[in-house]
C-alpha cells in the first residue's frame, strides 16, 4: 500500500485533507463558468431582416413590426407558417406599398444584408455582433465545437505535463493562460480571435481543474475516493447554476466573458496554500519533499507520526512495488494499445458498446446543457433548473452505486432519459412547460448515467488495457460533445428535433447496455484473456488463462476499478498510454470536467 497507508495514518480524510479538497473543489466552479458560458455568449435572439426603409445605424429601430408590415415584407415558411427571418420581398417599400393589404410577389425575395435583433432577452451577444445567423449560423456551433476540441487537446497536453513536471506548476501555468485568453476572448475584435481564444480556454479547463483535482484525490484515502469524486461534481453543478447569476446581472456579452474569467484571480492565492502532490513527489524520488508535506498535514491534523514510522510505511510501499516488478511474469512483447481491445470478438463487442455509451452520454449531456436557450419561456430559469437537477442525480448515485448493479443503473437511466426526450415529440405547442419538464427529466437521467459509465467501463476493461480503454472512451466522448452544438442547430427547424435525436440515441444506448455483462461484486479482470472470457460463461471459476483459474478478490479490492476512472480524467488515449498508471492507482477523476 505504501502511501495509502500513510493517508490512513493521517486520518484517511482528516481536517487538512478536507480543507485542501474543498479549495480544489472550488476550481470546478470556474470550469463550469467557461464550459457553460457559450449559452449566453453565443445566445441567438429572435431576429429579422432590416428593411430598406429602416436605418441600420439608428438605435430607434425596433424588432417588433405591426402585422401588416410583416405580411408585406417577409415570405412565410410553408411548413411552420412563420415569417422567414433571412429574406424579404424585393419591392419598393414606399408609403403607398406599405398601406396596401397584399404583398407584391413578382420580383421574388432577397437575402438579408442587415438584421434587427430582439433585445428583450439579450442586450447583445457574439452572435448579434458578428451576425452569426442565417447562412452564418454554423459559425456559432463551430465555436462551441472548437471549445470542446480544446478540452480534448488539453486533457492530453496538460495530463502529460503534470506527470512530467508536477501538478502544482502546471495548475498555475494553465490558470494564467486561462485568465489571459479569457480576457482576450472578451475583447476579441472578430470571430477568429474569439474562437481561437475559446479553444485555448477549453484546453486550460483540463489544466486548471483536472490537474488540481488529481492533487486533491491523491490526498484522499481509498475508501473516500468514490464519494469525493461525486461531491466534486456537485460543485461543478453549483458553478453551472452560478453562471446564470452572472448572466442575469451582466447583459453585455464581452463584460460577461471577462466577469466569468476574473474569479480565477482568487485561485492564484493557492500558490501559498496548495502543496505539491506527495504521491507525485515520491514517484519522482523526491522523498524528502514528500515527507515534509506529509508531516505538515500530520501537524495540522494533530497526529503524531515519527520519521521512523513514516519511512517504514513508505519503504513498505516501495518494497512491495519492487517485489512486484521483480516477480516472474510472462514476457510482454509490446505495449498495450486500443487495438488489443478490438482484436478479440467478445472484447471487441463490449468495447464498441462502451464507446457508444460514452459518445451518447457526452453528446446528450452537453447537448441538453447548451439547448436551454432553445426551449423558450424564461431562459435563465431553464438554465438554473438544468444545473439544479444534477444534484439529485449525483445523490442518487451516492445511494445506489455500490448497492445496485452498474448495468441496472446505466441502462435504467439511459432508457429514462431516452423515453423522456422522445416524448417531447407529442407535446402540443401551447404546452411548452411540459417540453421543459421532459427535457429536465432527460438531463437528470443522463447526468446519472454519465457518472455511472466511468465506473462501469473501468470494470469492463482488463487491467493491462484499462488505462488505454478509458482514454479511448474519453476521446469518443469528446466527439459526442463536439457534435452536440450542430445537433442543437436543428432546433431552428423544429424545437423538439435535437431532443428527439438525443432521446433516440440514449434509448438505443440503454438497450445496447443490456448486452454488457454485470460487473458489480465481480473479480477484477486482469488479462486480455480474462476480458475476452468475461461475459461468455456464467461462472467466474471458468475464466481460465493457460490452464490457470482466475483468482477471486475480496470486497476491499473490488473498489480498485472505481479508482480507475481517473485515467480518463487526466488524459485521453495518447496521454493515458504514457501516464495513466499513476492516475489509475491514485485518483478517481471525471473526464466530463
């Protein structure tokens, strides 16, 4: 055990660890700010073409027109029976024409050159400033997609750098970069600079939160890591809701972006508070520095721990590791890769099912989070509710995750989300509240399933390829997040359409999850042979590798797969192959953040 024995001697989750953990949890709030800010930064209000007789430079121009002028100026969509927002009739808008009752259709229509936006909900946004509507509407979705691409890149880059140079320096480096580009995004003169800045901000969310989170988790004893991992998600949800408070008081999108960035200044004070991870220091043979940090924690917790006992505990872990490294084992021809998961039929089937579950959970979670502005009614209230429903979802996981089967929770939550979202197709137009309610039920359910899929996946992959499998899964999940903004664009055609797509994917994913074997209270899979056989035969003692029966493990060791989820938190596929081992053994992070 080694360092874990030290943590237990320090009180497992003593006062010092609790304070550090709480301070680290606060970083998830600013992470939520940046991940959810796009809902307001890229808000698209109602709009119409500026008509030739209106002054483009006049602030007196209002969005609302009387019904007769709209009838004479704008064509109607044959499907929705609403006025088209991107074209207007090619006529001479004289006073005589505006006083007649029927539009002149002989000259056809023209595309908009300028737009008038409804300012009743939003003073302005990046969309209204750069006219990202009509033929340019894809630009807003592309900006959100590139932000998520940055999150993917950041998980690779900062995960590797933190393993090489230490948690603390990478945390503060990424924090400074995040503040710099956060302000740059707020003063960006054009779309390219804004989007590039948001890409960098997305990357630094991994450096700011995930790296700092590893510091906290490496200070928490093994028995507390599952609960610590779930509670930190609740802080993310609090940041989710707090984003709406900023949007309520700050109506200009540029000042909103800067306002959401400035709280990062507070975390600069962590430089004198947050210690370097003792576990990382030990792994880099900086034993004296690690012991100094441990003794500081012991003093704060009023625990006496002598240098002799501390050295003995650390030596036990070192000797255990050395003996394990020196023990006879089959020769390894090459480093494990994701192709090992796809080489064998049963393991390949399970891997592809897991990949699909990650894709669906990530795409649906972010799709629903960013879609609140499309649901109508009170946008801010919808946004707050969307964040608030995550709290009962995580509470549900705390109560059931180690009691019910993983497959039961994953399948049940995904099916519930799918059914709720698919039911939106039946909601009448005059019952928008019911559509919002169904969307929030879907959000609650997909949040719970997203938290479950980490643990379920970690237990499905054998130890020799677990880190690689989780890294590849997180990469597939990012693809879902990247595509989510483009699915949400379909709300311009029909409001429930994105919800129906997300619901169909969640429902199919829930059904397909039934094809995965249950892992709760099952032995940890160690080899590729174990993974290939698991799910084929009903009895554990039939899983054989070269004539050797797999050994069972007790309930204490059964918690090890839960801790494996950190591999996906600190790196994607490329990073996990390099540095996932330490993360797997020491933490329980969540890639969603």
